[in-house]
C-alpha cells in the first residue's frame, strides 16, 4: 500500500477539500400541466401534479 513520504501542507489540503463543495444548481424543467418551472422527478408546487396525476 502506498504511503506518502512527506506531510501535505494545510493550503494543499484545503484546496483539495474545497473542490467537492462546488456543486452546480439543479436543473429546472417545465411542468406539463401548468408550465411552471419545477424540480425534475418531483410534484409541481404550483398545481400539485406529478406524472399527469394529481398528488397534492
């Protein structure tokens, strides 16, 4: 198993740690019922429909 020969500096560690937090905004899709923007695979908050059925 590989073992590091030298200790990693704090700045190098911080740079590596900060990368995973850079997530992008979720994509929005148009609701087929009311044409409002909504999160994909979730019920529409405006009309309450999901996959063509009223769920709320």
